């Protein structure tokens, strides 16, 4: 499948490759029955200092976090269903940007390692979560939305066989 996302690794961790993230993104879009030819977005791997800065500037939280998504189209005005219809009919849609902090990902993977949760799985989960946010899924609106997002995320990750 053709890739329409920009991958940036602003850390010294060279083991993080675009191909891995491309596989995860393909699975998310396949599950949602969305083609890639009309979607554009970026995924950036950043250090804790940069993630803390982004989190402070845009969310008012003076600490790093695992993943942040900044949607260009959601803007709170479209429901998830409306956004997906919009994406399917437009020629090109600039979705937004996803940022992942690998140091937080590593800590989180280590916390649940005994349950068979690898660092690869953690990166796949964060990528899936970030992309779902760009596609209008929001777990912070209600308990029902939270369940919907996390159920969909689990289904996608299970399909990746990591």
C-alpha cells in the first residue's frame, strides 16, 4: 500500500523505522475501510524535552507524555462519523501530526512486560491511538466513547499479531 505519511525520527534511536509504523498505519486504515491515497499526516518520534514542551504549550500540562495528536480537520465541529464521511469524499485530507516519546513508551512497556507487552507492541499501540485521534475518535468525551476507542484499538492491535 502506498504511504502518504511523513516519518520523522528526531532522536538518536535508529531502530525505529518507517516500515514498522507503515504496517501499523495500514492496519488501522484497513480496519476503518479507509484508503491511503487521499490521506496525509506526519508521525514524529521526539525526545522527552520536546514532548514536554508540546504538552505544556498545547495542553497546559508541564510534563512529557507518551503520544500527542494534533488534528487539522477535527476541530471539535465534526462528529467521528461526519469526519470519516468527509475523509472518504475528499481528494486529499491533511489529517495532522502525531508525536511519540520513546522514553515514555519504553517505561510503559517495561511496566506491563510480564503480561507479554513488548516495546514493539507499545509503539504500535501509541501509533494506533494517535491515528484514531486524528480520525476523530476521542476517549475523553464519555465512557461510551472511551470504550469504543479502546475496543477498536485492541481489535486493531490483535490483528497485527505482535
